[in-house]
C-alpha cells in the first residue's frame, strides 16, 4: 500500500530514498518478499503518483519483479453522492487501508499479504508469512505481530493496532491512534483526553497481514458499512485491522499470529529518516542485503 499522504512526515515517504543506490523502503520489502517465497507484487498508489513511482521505484525492478499497479482514489468504490459529500466536507485523502485493498481486488487471484510501503518488516517476517499462505487448504488469515516498544517514534505519537492474542489466535485488534512514550511510560491518549497505559511488550499489528482471497467480499461488506456510517466525515479512515477485528468478532474469520522475531522500523516523522538510513547501511554491511538490490 503506497497511496498514503504522509501528513505527519510532510512528504511522500513511498518514494523517499534510503539506500545508497537510491532504494526506497519498499525496495527492501519487495526484495525480502521474493526471497521469502512470494511471486507477484501489486503496488497500490494514487494516480498522481504514478510517474514519480515508476521513475523512483519501478525502473530498478523492471525485468526482475512480476508486478501490477492498482490505483486508490477517494472516488473509487463509493457512489457519486458519497464522493460529492466528501469533497463538500473538505476530504482529500482516500478512505484508508481496507479501501486500498479493495481497490486492488480485481488483481488478486490467490492468498495474499498486505504491507505498508513506508515500513521495514525484516526478511524473517516475509518468510514466515509466505510459509503460512502456502498452505493449500488455507482458510485462516494471519498477522505478524511486533512488540509495541520497538515500533515507537521518539519524535511524536504513532497509530498502532494493539492486539489481544490467545493460543496464537487473534482475539481482537484495538486501533489506537495517539501512542507515545514519556518518562518511561507508554500510553495512548484517548479521544476524550484520558490516558491508557500500555506494556512495552504488547503485540501490535503493523499492517503486515495475510488473507485467503475469499476474504475480499467480507472486507467489501465492512467497507460499505463504514461508508454508510462515516462517509460524510473528513478524517475517518476504514482501517484493514478494524475490518479484520469485525470479521473475527462476527465469526467470519480466524486470524493466526505468525511470530517471526523480526526487526521493524518505519518513517512517521522526518527525524526518523536518519535512523532508518543508518540501519539499512548497517544491514548491508552485515551482508543481510547486497550493495545493489536489483543488479
């Protein structure tokens, strides 16, 4: 998923260069996915990003990666009336990550995983998810959980899907949008201003999710319900973890936790960029990645 606006970052994180040869974070995810066992990539972008995305990302992968493009726009998969109301209300960005997946649904022909373009997930996570999705009798979905403390930014609040996991199955996901750490304490500030303290090892979803293709009509049902309820609101987003939580609670889906013991880092704020560049340089020096990913 690479159609986000990046409002807190202040720019297009999807095409921000991090590697010495101009690689973006998505280069490393695609590289790890292919060596983990995935065969095809669907890049979900906005129409206005296509030219830059081809130049900054796809040119390096031509002939080496089997891929397709899908496009996510505010007007897609909603009625003209809903779109007009959203524009009138001042909304500019698309409807969120569940909407993004639905915008690519006609290109999905089998089990699939979903990731953010501006996150680094680690090679172990792709290998673990590929193994899970390769089950010929697949009916369950999956999430790769990460420990909350390792996903925070020292520069400000972050949004995370806090997971309740029991016997390696997800019980629910709680999407919290204002998590931070101050004076050694991790907490979320709720919409009403109250604080909710969270443990450092709390498992969280970083949008590395896997599904059988049969889940798509159920996500569409959830999205339609969301639009009916919130289509006129400017900032509400239809999150894929919340769609998963709805399916779990309604006994429409089971979701396993796929533990990978993998490193995660992401780019929420501009100040996070230098840390990511250094970490990728270190991983390259250690031999985890070649000097040039697509040579």
